[in-house]
C-alpha cells in the first residue's frame, strides 16, 4: 500500500491521503484554500 497526499490541482493545497495503488473516481472533496469542490481521480499505473 502506497499512501500519498492528494494535492489540489487548482491551488496546490494538501487535501487528503490516498492509496496510490487504488482506482478512485467520482469522489469529491472541498478545498478550504480556494473554497471550491474538486473531484478526486486516481488511475494507478499497471505493474509491468
């Protein structure tokens, strides 16, 4: 399990910690810094 901070693509604020090995889509988080909603998307790279 690889845990990393998910960074807001708008302002660069650390939002939450996600597992980079999992597929994530359709999850929304509120950014306090720029006061807006962003969608959390993570598509893990296939293990070659």
